[in-house]
């Protein structure tokens, strides 16, 4: 069976670059213009796995993607970290002073907001995907319009980079999850990271008690994200990533936490890629 990987965006997008790094240069991708469509491609069987951005070192967590994974019971089967290098690009022969509008994904615009404070003549407009804007400029031969995208997008669509690395923090990086609607079969790889979700009773100290269990069983919490439970105002679920050595401590900790919480879900166990 040919493996097809769903990505948010098109060829030249950062999701596409992650897919190439994670699966290899010849990866076949299913282009999706929204994260909801990406999830649907998994559910429909159009793709085997998917690349989904989950947090950025500047802009923070992408909360709707946590909700999508939870709503559709998707599995986390891997992760990948990528430095994000934003570049301002347009049709050749133009200067920044010629640019009146910049279209890009909301996250990209947020990551580059300081750059545009020095270019207030440019109107910033949210769009679906970084590379898709670059492609549209190329197809329509639109002058006075620029995109924020990867260098790969500029090369693919024949655009000229007007300014390199325009993101605010040069340490800009995004964490991507590899997700599936099926549990990944064991392949001998050492699995030392897990993503879990739990809900707690509204009583004092309940979260601290859970965190103490993680500590007692030597699980290193690398991420915690709260999300409101829509059906129950002022009640929250918690998404937590933990690192561990050996499955015994993790398994025992999950048994105890399951008894302490109203609901525990193990979203996935996979290999830590941040080394």
C-alpha cells in the first residue's frame, strides 16, 4: 500500500518540508487547506498519517488542533521540530516600497509583527497557507503583493525574496505532531515520550496531586496545556507531554492517575525528537 501523508497547505509549505524530512524526499502528500480537512483525510482514508503543527516557540500552542485530535480520537505516533525561517517574497523586479499588501497564515503574520512595524505602508491580510499565497501571486502575476513563506516556496513558484528571516525571534521553531487514526505498530524503536489528556474534579489541589504522581514515578513533564470543557463552564481538561525511561514507571503512573481523574486518555507513545 502506498503511504500518503496529509499536510496543511501545499508543496513548499512548512508542513510539506516537515513531511520530506520525516518520511523522506519522495513522500507523497495529500494537500489540505485547513486542519479540519487534514483530519478528515485521515478519517476518510485519503491519507495514512498526517503532519500537524501544534505549537510555535513565539506564538505558542495551536489550541484548535488539540481540540481536533481529542474530538476525533486521533493518535500521536511521532513528532518533529523545525526551525521556521520566514521570508518576504514577491514577483521579481520589485522593492519593499512597492508592496502594498502581504497575505499569509495568521501564525506567520504573528511571528513577523515587529518587521512590519517598520513598514507601516503594508497592509497585513490573513490567509490559509503561506505557500498557497506564493503560488497565487505567481499564477496571477500580482504586483504590489507579497507572501511570507519558506525559501523553498520562492524557488518553486519563481518569486524573489525581498527580505530574509523577517521573523521576530531568530530562534523561531515549530513543533509538529505526526498523527493517525490508528495506533502505530511497534517497530523496535525506543519510545520515551507520551502525550496524555485528563479531566479533574473541581477541588483544591487536584492538579497538584496528579503532578506529584508524575514526579514520584520520575516522569519529566515537558508540556502542560489547559483547555476549557465547552459543555461545563469553568471546568478544564489538561493535555500533558511527559518524558520517561522505561515503560514500567509510565504504566504504573497512568494506572494511578486514571483512578484519580474523571477521564484519562493516552493520546500516544512515541520517540522524543528534541535532542
